[in-house]
C-alpha cells in the first residue's frame, strides 16, 4: 500500500522485541545519499508484574548500532508499577545524517525483567 505523497525514497524502520530485550532498528546506508529522519517514537512499558524502576536513554545514531555520534537523544523513566508506560514521539522533525551512513534508533540498555522497549522511525533519503 502506498501512502499519499510518499516517494520511493521514503522509509520506515522499527522493532518491538520480547520482554527484557534491547530495542534497536537501523536504516541501511545509501551510497552517496543521506538518510533523513522525519519521525521518532520510543516507548518503555512495564508488563503485568511490576518491574524495578529504571531510567534509560534513547539515541538516534548517525551510523550502526552502538555508535556514539548522536543526532538526537532523550531519557525515559519507568516507575516500579505494573502496566506503567513512558514514551516520546518526535514529529515532525528533519534530522539529517552523514552521506553514505546508516541511521540507528536504539535504547542505551535493556529495561530489565517485566519491561518492554519499542523503537520506530521514519524518514526519507536525500
């Protein structure tokens, strides 16, 4: 299905893994072109049992997973309460990466037992 106004250069990437699993998604590099992130959503949620309270960071990385060139970053805190949720949606945005470089959205660490991380980004290629 094609979204009205979308081009062949538009992309989405995301991951909603199992409990206590690091969420990360990557848009592959495009030769001689730049990835541009136009929207970010990150979510940290507690399961049916209360997790330990946690404070984590989410990063948009200019490059592959575990890189340190951050294009955007924020923190999320989750209380020790079953069913609690913390999230950030950053729309619209226009975050331009380096030519010929991948772009990765990821959490800094796993949330721990009874937590669920989710990352999603969308963008285009220049």
